[in-house]
């Protein structure tokens, strides 16, 4: 009788563990491709509805704060564009721009003077988030799944005249820890 009871208790546990393994490892279809793209989190289009190319202020701030806090704390390993591991100090130094500028005093005698201007990017400078994903497609079952591999905060860069010239990802955080090593093999 005890053997039957133990057997009846073990079978459901075994079935549940098999089912969990299957759902964790299966995808809806074959791997299609890796893709990298930018998503605005701060819309440049003031005429659009608020939700197009935009996250509402608190959600945007939470997302961008989380990215910076995670990288600055070392909770997740940050990488540069070439997948080189960055120290926390290196991450904090990214995007910091120190420039010597000649300025004019705002009051008489309006003399010229040199001053060092230091700009450090903050969450308000981040207008995009770059995603690196794996896509899976099951044509027969008509399902599509996206797996996020990594995320990077992106700044729009402008020259001294205010002309846009580049999107600059600051650093990468990878949710799939095997990705940087896997990527080097490709």
C-alpha cells in the first residue's frame, strides 16, 4: 500500500517536471534570424498620438534608469560595441565629453574667456533603446516569437551646429549570457 501511495505521489511530480522542461526549451518554430533595431522611447514626432514611438514619462524613466543602474552597479556585465567586457568605471565614463570652449561673459565688458565644459549623458539624453533579438517563426502554426538577447541605451549625436549625424549606443547588456561568446564564433 505504501509503495502505491509513493508511486502515485511521484508520477504527478515527474509529469510536471517533464512539462516544465519542454515549455522552457521549445520555440514555436525554427530560428529565423537575429535582428538589431532601435525603438524610440522618447518620440521625436510631436504630432502623433502619445503612444506612437513613445513610452509615457514614468515608464520611460523606469526603463532607462534600470538600464543605467544595472550597468553602473555591475549587476549585469556591460559590453562595448565590439563585445569587449567593460568595468563599471568604463561604463560610467562612456559618453562623457570634456571640451575646452571659448565663451563670452554675459555682462560688460563682454570679455572672452576659456572654460572647460563637461557633459555626462543622463536618462533624458536617451531617446532610443536598441534591441538585439532572435526571431522564431512557425508558419504552419502561425506563431511568431521574439527572444531579447540584449539591450542598449542610444543617444542621438549632433554636431556643433545642431545637425544630427549618428545614433550612438552607449553599452550593451545581454540577457543571454552566452551571446557574447557565441557571437565571437560567428
